[in-house]
C-alpha cells in the first residue's frame, strides 16, 4: 500500500513572528497556485514569493500538500467564523424563517466568492493528491458538523419546522448548501446572477425545512 504524504504542519507557530511567517507562506501559496496551478507551483516558488528561505518554509510545512491543506483549514476557519457571527446577529430576529435562511445562504455565497480561483486550485489538488483528498475530507467533515450545529441551534427557535430530526436536517441542509455553492463558484456564476442563485437555494431548502 502506498504511503500517503504528510499533510499536517511540522509545527505550529507560537510567537508572533512565527505566525507572520506562516501567514506569509500561505498568502504566497495562494498566489502561486492561482498563477501556476497546484501541479505547476512548487515550494521554491512559494518561498521566493513569501520572501523566506526554503529552509524556513520546511520548518512549518513538509511539502506543498501540507501547504494546500493549510490553505483549506484557513479558508474554512474564516468562513465558519463569519457564519457564526451572522448567526449571532440573527439571534432574536423576528424575520420570517425563509428570510433568515436567505441571509445565511447569502453569507455563505459571499464568503466563497471572495476567491473563486482558490476553489479551482483546491479541486486540482484534491484530484491530484490522495493525501490532500483525505485531509480535505476530514477538514470538511469538521466544518459541516460545526456549521450544522449552529444551524440546528437556530432552528430550535423557529416556528413551523417541518422536519422531525432537526440535527439530521441541519446537516443535510449544510451539505446541500456547500455542494451547490461550490458549483456556483466554480461555474454557475457564469450562468445565473448571484441574487437569483441565492433565491433558488433558499426556495429549495425552505421547502425541505419549513411547513
């Protein structure tokens, strides 16, 4: 059986200077992969763009697979924080459930549309590296569970819920939103206006969740 590459950082940054170095590497990687693709981009390209030595890069990331999973983790962490903030703003809202759902979907789309090119590179990396695919699944599962938990909490205070198992429904709605939104970011935006897309997904999920 082929041994998977190591895709987790060698060490986590503790001091501010170390955190800045790691952030510089990830920022540079995003640019390099966007320009050259995951296959064409190398750790030397990334180190040069980040303004660090290749040795400094390898202190934190053993290979570019690990850098890519670092980008995945950072992207999904940012998205979860922003969605959690939006959830907090919705606490106690008197809007209709459909409008609350639409605002959440719009937030998700807005987060994904910040950097569409990153999503294309992520797909390339996942298809080209079993190690990245495996780690990506783990990261996505964590993200889905976290977001589904937030959605389930929100559903608890909404009248007119149609589904019996709100935990399962929250997870299904989250997965559906993720899949459709990633399709939209990768190619759907060329076919449909963002607001129209948000309305369509809102209608779909509202029919599933609410009476």
